[in-house]
């Protein structure tokens, strides 16, 4: 069995296979963030991955900074007793470009549930992502997020 | 390379390929509507495509009327300063019938975010669609929408 | 045509095919529950399927008990005039184990719409499922649900 067979690149996978793997990736990626697995979440980015959230004054770059940001965010939520869920839906996925980079866009719902209380739709966003497939694994290279309340 | 290879019909695609393409289609379709790209949105219907929304007294038929309706809806939202998002989830997709027509059903959340305000779940609906695949491209032939608040 | 071709097992399907079939399964499964098709909903479980919801004192086992629970839940909703929708999103799907059992996790939104009123996000949950593929058909063997308001 060759490496190519065990670890296909984005260019070797059919659209359906890519689409399923990206959807699974997003689910896993957000399960990690929402459960506070900050280092594992950061590892779903490339080494030099960039996250440009609407709340940060400048983009967060690299796994160390990403993990630190996720850890701090989770700590704040634990202090106020809220569980947040980042739900990425409505995935528009462009086929890989010549370099194997995938461009993806999703709608993102942030749902907050206080301990013992009712859930609320906290924020509605759009994500603009660049993804790569390395050794058969999807990784996030760049994410920009826009908020619907700030047009 | 033959046409069949570059532009498979619904009957030639595996279920997984079809499912992925329909999910991508829905995401793209609603990104266009929600961003106000009325003509491009209308072009995701077949030439004689029909949209039977719960709000209209009778179905809207054909791309020209569809584009006009989308343009007017976007204008009203711009006037009140709201961004709406149509999120289609829970896709049940039947395999193509003998004519290559796909039957699909989704749950549809309409999420409204006022400028500077919190998002709200505005409406919960169910979509009942007929789709076709032409030249490898998914198109919407008929959509009927029911609202959960009007049983 | 052999049986293996018409009815592949979980181990014979590609990841993309499995992912699509599980997504379709979840959509169909919840359409049945939400529309009150209690027996058909129960039949999407294996014969000895188990459902451990957060609201029940102990797990519900077997199709007869599952159908009864679904019927009673629908009756209560009809009495108060609410339509509920169970929206499973953010599917993380592990490939089949050696026995062909699939492990899946989703975020689950329960959306309630009173007759003539506005929808509300009623509950935010996480589902933890074991699924099997029998005669080409996905079936639910075990579901455990956790609620975000009860950490």
C-alpha cells in the first residue's frame, strides 16, 4: 500500500469525500473548543494557522497563541457558568485549487446555555476559511469571521 | 474526456456524491439570497422553477419573478436594518427517480439579526423540494415551504 | 448482483458514503419523531435499541417502549399546541470498528413553535450514538443524550 492510498490529498479525493471530511472536521474542531480542549483545538489549525475573530483587535497566529486564547475563553465561560456551542452549518465548499487549498464558507450560530437556564442564540456569524489536507487529515490554515450585527 | 464524465447526471452519481452536492447547493443558494444577489439566486432555480412560500398568496414562477421577489425582500430588510439567514438543515434526500428528479426535505431556520442587536430565531419551517442535476449542476425545480406556527 | 453489492455493510462503504447516509438517517429519524410517526420512528432503532434521554429516570429499551414514549410525547405537545423540531447538527462520525459499529456525536437543538407564535430554542443537547448498518440501512443501537443546562 502506497502513502498516496492511505493519505490522499485534497486533489485526489472526490467532492463527496472532501465534503464529508470537512463537515466532520468542523464538528470535531468545535467539540474540542466547546469542551475546553484548548491544545487539541489549536492542533486542528496548521502550525502557522491564523484565526481572525471579530472580537480580537488583530488576528491570532500560531498554535500556541490559539490554545491560549481558547483556554482563556473557556475559563471566562466557566466563571459565569455558561456552556457555549459553536454550530457551523450551511457549508459552501469550493473544490481544491491547484495547490490543494480548499475555500469554505459557513453560517455559524453561537448558542449559550447558562447552568439551569434556557439556551439563547448568542451570535450569528459567517466563517470564511482556507483548509488544507495533510497526510489525509483536514487542517485549518486561515479563518476570518464576520458578525451579522456589525454590517 | 466525454461529457458524461465531466457532467454526470443524478442517476450516475453515488448517494454520497449527490448528498454532498445538494448540501453545497443549499448553502450557496441561501448565501446568495441572504446577501441580496437576487439574479444569481434566481438562477439556482430551473428556468421555469416554482417557489411556493407560506407568505405569498400564490406560487412565484420563473426566474424573473423569483429575482424580483428576492430583490424586494432584501430591500425591506435593508430598510429595517436586519440581516436574515436562511439555514437549511436535517436534509432527507431521496435517490433520483427514473427521470433523475430528486426529492428533498429540510428543516429551515430563519435567523434575524438587527444591526447592533442580538439575533433571534424568527421562523421555523419545513422545505419540500424537487431538484434536478443539469450539466453536473444542481438546480431547484419546485419548492414548497410550510411554517411550524401554522399547522 | 450479489447481496454484498446491493446491501453494503459499514465496513464496505467509503467515509463519504457513510457520512451522507448517517446524515440522511438522522434527518429522516427526526422527521418521523417530530411528525408523530411513533412506530416508524421506533423502527429506526435496532430491535433492542436503547434511548437514554436526560428526562427519563432510566433508559428506554426496545421498539415497543420507544414507540410508546414517542406517542405520549407527541400527544403532550398536541395538547399544548406546540410543534417541536429536533435538529441534529455538527456530526462527528468515527469510522466503523471491527464489528461494523459506528460511533457518532452531534449537537442537538430542540426548537419549539407554539401555534400562532414565535419559535424558541427550547433545549441544547449533545447526542452520543452507536449506529449499525444492516442490509444497507442505518439503524440506531444506542443513544445517550446530555443537556447543556445540566453540567
